């Protein structure tokens, strides 16, 4: 089973999309993967609005601790996407300085390698991400998209 | 490009204050200033990009950089930041509309 197909079936199982929407997505996937298939129109028939609405839109970061510290952050994924796309427009000289500064602070991320197509893939992967940390002292950290 | 944020709902409390302060900041009042700044920036970046393109320099995207920066600001809508400390009675609550 391909990764995309598994993702669609997962979304169906989690109730994020209806069976009809899943069928449309699977059809679209088959159309996309079919060899030399002629482009005879849009891959998804009908109104794509409900499908888009079913996709996660926000990145949530929640921290709840036993001593009463609570942090709740909700970041639009569109902001993450735009921010990452902005990095591809930073002038090369500034980008080199940025990379040097990042590596000095222990973060060896080369933003020159971040291509627009990778950004879309990264955001897609982010949608599937979920982090749950339950510390022994009662602190609870949760990062997820919804 | 989407509409820029038009309202900032800000609540903050500290141990010194008995009740938290709640503010609604009308960000739409800053829009004309931002449009002005954007126009001034484009006046500079467009000729610079044109010259860089004509000279054959590989990087000539300053206009796109400025445009994307302003577009990034519009994506702030819907962002929520809440920090609450029951022990010290500190509260920061920020929602961008």
C-alpha cells in the first residue's frame, strides 16, 4: 500500500473525511499515479471545499504542568508554510550568515537545501505529526495538528 | 494575499495587579501605514531587481521577499498564545483576528 493511500485511509478511519471524500481522494491518487494518463479535467470531481476543510489548519502546542503553569499556543499552518517559503527568498549572503549563526548555536540546519517542493512535503508530514510527553514530575507536553 | 490581521485581543495579568488587563487593539488602524511602507519598499526593490536582472545576477527577488514578508503578516490571523502561571498569577493571553 502506498504512503498516500495509507494516509487517506487513516483520515477516513479517524473520521476526518467521509467515505465519499476518501473515494474521491483515492480516485485522484489513481489518476495521478496512472502512467501516461491524459489530463482530461480536474483530478477531484465536484467541490473540493469539504476536503480542504477536513485538513488540519493549526499546529497546537500545549504544556500543562502540575504546579499550575499552562502554555497553549495555536499557530496557523499557513503561517508555517509562508515562513518556510520566505526562507527560499532570502538573499544568499544573508542565508550564509543565517546558517553560520544557526550552526554556532548548535542547530546545523542548511536552509539552502530547503526547496519549495520540500516545504510542501514538510508541511504534509507535519499534519501527521503528534508528540506527547508525559514527564515524571507531572508535566505534560503535547504537539499536534488539527 | 489574505487580509491582514484586524484585531488583537490581549489580556495580561501580573501578581501586582488584582485583575488582568484586557485590551482590544485595532490593528486595522495600522494598515494604511503598512501599505505606505510596502509601497515605499516596492519603489526601492522594483528598480533594484530590474537592474540585477539586467546585469545578470542570479538573485533578483527583493520585491518577492518584501511581498512575502507582508503576506506572512496576513497569515498571523488565528494565532493564539496563552501562558498562565497559577503560582505567580501571571497571565498572557493573545489572540490575533
